[in-house]
């Protein structure tokens, strides 16, 4: 591509396009009045507030085509940025279909990062700083970025940060590189260089985050490298420090267009503000009601304050929906109306009435999965007084990935083909395969493949050389890798920290194997294996956005053991279903994916399971960010409902397993926001209504399952806002209008809805492996214990005893 730093070359490159003149406008055919307004309002700041399914991509690409066909801008004078390469390709293809080969002459159509790479390579030498160097006479030296810089991937970034952490003599187990990488990425998303990190962030990473950030940036310059966050950060710094360069790009980019503006972070926002600060010809397309990526830096406030940032801005609302039925749109609009911070719009459609949004409650999560499986098959056969739907037309959208396990197990059992979008299937996930490997070695000590997978997972200081030593020891003695490892320990062939960690692992397998043979409860044993091996702690210390989800998946794995008599039976079951998964990829399949992954997609039939408080809205989101988090969860509910074209089914369960304990679940507060006239209640009689009401159901259920012992469950249920709300009372009164067969109750369930710990904070306790410690925190039936020798660990309460009873513990 030619270098536009030369203005004459820039002009020469555009001569051919000047002759383009005014062209016919077939791309305007079929646009509705709001879309036409968005296309024709070319000058000045414009916010295209586009609701779900309102054709915003068509309007955006038609606007770009109109700019060129009317001679307002040449292809190389238009800056169009998106968030994904897929969206950029789609935009280029659409413009190509409208304008022919002209689209190929648009060098500035791409993602934020791809555009910034081009800019940074032209001005890399302007990125630099003076650093101290005692080896030079001056004591300092200048570091500059070169145009052939390397872009580090995540692994390279973590490896470099690990070097800096070790050089600073910081314990990488307590303060892992990934945690520091997340902090630095957050700062770069806020456009903070090391010198601009505010005092409120000074204590990050044990008070050493800012210093390590500065060292990291210096090291990147030395390596002539950048990470993804630098691509925007460096360009912003160049624009702020060099008015002439900023002015040049303001003149060249006559029109700026931004897709998915609600997902921009602070750095992207600043970059756009700088470029649009001259002519102010910026058109941002987005929907504040679909801003669901706050956890990765997106700021919904960017779109909410557009009118303040660009005085006199034109706000054009695209409200005609081409996707969903009136009932679905009304339900989605009613839910999102609960958010205070929004610009507001009212979606409408010319489509016919269609099916109401369906709402159904289930006994537990497994019953929910069974019902959805049966309903999918019924819809496939066309036995619901509707035309048959292909499985390809159906999607199950989940709040959290750990919910997939129940559906995958059910679908594999009944032979219903499915696909998982946005990640591997449950039993193929990294953390699940690791945990299963621990279980496999416990059940079968000769399983060398499983042992090889986890011998250094989590890190035990057993690198490739140590693992080769174990392999040689095992082969020369004709024994398994586990026995070879024990020989290495006994003969001290592997010493130091690695040898000590290997001994601890081997001792653990011996202990767990002995408990297995003694008939130890396999569910508790599985929890103990994951806790004592350090695997659970490993993910608790991994301060990455994915880590909480991986921990939830591990809890779901342990929950899956409940349906089996022993660990071996469970392992056999998983092996069989994994073999069954190899099917015909061409056959129709129902789609499983998270709500976050479903944004931008649509399906004729959508199932939305798990609508219970604490699961959806997520308790963690509400705890960490309060009202802001709740509003983002509500936007996620809006996204979920508006993915549906013809049928939308919302479901919830009366009971869920939490930390291994059965707990009654309250329906999501979002359910009460669904409008009565647009919802059809399918909840079976006797479940939350149909005879004795919600509070009575909770009390009777708990009494029946706890041996008739009275509890405070009725009082707790009576205090729950969702049960006293008008919407929930409507649900109860309507639940008898359409009788549905009562779900079969789980057998032999025991409920401990309160999950009260036997310990309190400050108690001194004893563990057979970790010794004495002090209880610092309590979460359900799990304790955070600060052990005198082993450090702080999360332990299931039943595995410790009061310190004064330590002598009664058998060794």
C-alpha cells in the first residue's frame, strides 16, 4: 500500500476516483424512512441508534456507498472501523455488491487494531523514551520503536511479564503474570501510560503494578515489540504530542464511521474524538441496550453522552424490527425499560402476531434440560400446532458456560445432535480434561496418558527434563509413570523443589486411592482431589476473565458425579458419551452457546434457561458493580430475547446445586418485568402456584426433604420481593389456565438450603495434610483457612476439625 505521508502521492492516488461523480442509487431501494434519513444525513455528527434486528448494517453500508456515489468522499478518505474482522469483511462485501470494485480502494476499512497497525508503522519512530543505562557514560540511552516492530501474542506477553516478576523477587504463585497482564490491559484500555496511572490504582499488584508496567513498556521498546493494547495507546500518544500529524489525518479522513459504538472502551473513544475533532463528520452506529461487554472494558457511557461530546449531533433511531414477532419485541422492551441509563427507543414490526413468549418453571436443572430436549424434538416433528422447525433453527442461550453440562448429557443420552458455539464441548474443556485426568489416575494408577497430562499441572517445577527422567525410570523398571515417579522420589533422582512437589503428588494419589478403595463417598473424594492437588487453588489465583468460569465448570463436574454410584462408573460414562459425540457434521443440530456469544445472531426458536436470581442476573456481576452490573445483566436479557424470530421460551428451576448443596432458587427478577399480555405461562400446577402458592411450595418442599423439621424458609420466601410482586402473583393465578404434566421429582434428594458452616471466622482448625490454621472467610460450606505452614487455602468444611480435636483425627 502506498505511503500517504506524501500529500502529492495521496492526491495522485485519488485522481481516478474523482471522476466517479454522482452515480445512480439503487442501494437506497427498500430502505425505510429512518434508514433513508441515516443515509442522507451526511455532514456533522450523527448517532444511528439502531435497535436489535433493525437493519443497521444495511443502513451503514448504504451510507458509505452514498458518500462515494455523491462525490462527498473518495474511498481513501473514509475511515470505517468495526470490532471484528468478520464484521469488516461483511461490510466490505456489501459495499462491493453496491459499488463494485470501488470497495477494494478503501484502505481504511477494518478493525480498530488493524487501522492502528497501519498508522503506527508509519510513525513508529515517534514512540520512545529515555531510560537509565549505567553501562553508558551518559548514564542514559534513548529507546525508539522501529517500523518493523513485532506484535506479541498472549503467551509471549505472559512470558515477558514472568521474567520481570521473577527479577523483582515477587512470588509468581501469589502474583501470577496473567494477573499483571490483565491489570496492564485494563490500564491501556483506559489510555493510561505508566506516567498517567492515577493514584487510586497505585496499590495494584501488591503496590508494584505501576513500576512493573513501566519496566514492561521499556522492555517492549528494547525488543522492538508492542502488545495489542499498545496499538491504540501509542497512536493516541502520537496524536496528542504531534498536532501536525493529527491535523493531517483529520484532513485525510473526511468522514468517520463506527460500528457497535456501544462496545468502545476509553482508549477507542479518545482515538475517535481526536480524529473527529476537526470536521466532526462522524457517524456512530450502536445500541445502548446491547452494551454487554463491560467486563472487558466497554463503556456504555460513550454512547450515552454522544450528544454532549458532539454538540448539535443528529440522533436517528432505527426502530422498525425485521426479525421478531410483536410479542417478543414487547417482552424485550418491557424488560429493558427497567434500566435508568439509556437513550430509549420503541421497536415495532409489520409482522403478524405470532406466538407469545413462553415461561415455564421446572423442579430442577436436570428436569429443565429434559423438557427442552423433548420440546426441541416436538418442534422438529411439528407437533406443537406449528410448522416443523429444523434443529438448525433452534438455539439454547445460556448465561454461563457451566450450564451446558446438563444439556449436553441429556442430548447425548437421547441422541439429539447439538453443536457448541464459542468454545469446546463441556467434557472437552481444558479444566475438565485436567480434572478428569486426576480422577483417572486415582481410579487406574497405570493410566500413563492421564498422569503425563497433570504431572506438572499446576506448575510443580517439573519441566521437560524432569518428565523425561520419570519416563526413563518407568521404562527401565517396567512400571507405570506414577510408579516411576515414586522411584525417582525414593532414589532422589529428582531433587529440589520439583522433587518435593512430585513426592507430594505421589503421596496424594496414594491417599486418594486408599480412600477410593475404602468406599469413601466419591463426590467428596473428587472435591478433595481437586482441592489437595492444588488444581482448584490454581484457578482461584488465576486472575483472568476466564478463571471464574473455569471454576464454575469444575463445580459442575463434581455435581455431575451425583448421578453415579462411584468414580469409575462416571469415567466410563464420559468415555462412552465422548465416543458418541463423533457424528455427522452435516446433519441438523441444535445450537448451544452463551448469551454473550449470541450477540449479532438470530434464530427462529430460542430457549433461555436458568432465569433465576444469582444465576441470571449473575450474583457476581451485582456484587462487583452493583446497579451498573444489574443494568448490564438486564441488557443481556434484552439481547437474549431479541435473538428469537418466532418462538422464545424462558425457563427457570426451583432447585439448583450450589457448592454441592441443594438450594431453593428464586425466579429471576427479570421474569417479573415480562408483560402479562405478551406471555404464556406453561408452569405446571403445584410448582410455584397451582394449589398452594409460592411460599407454601417452598415451605412444603423444604419440610418434606429435611425430615419434616421446621425452618425459617417460609419467612425467607415471604421477604423475597419477587414472590410479593404483582407480576409473580399474576404468574401464580395464570399457572392453572394451561395444565401441563407435573415434572418427576428427583429421587432421594436432601436439601440444605441454608448451607450453614459449622465454623465461624476466627476459629482455629486442623487439617490432616495442611496442619493447623485460622478460618478467615466462609462461603457456603467452604472455608478460607490461613494455615501456619501451607498458606491460605479454600477447604471444604467437613475436611477440617476444631484444633482442640486434632488428636482424635486418625492418621
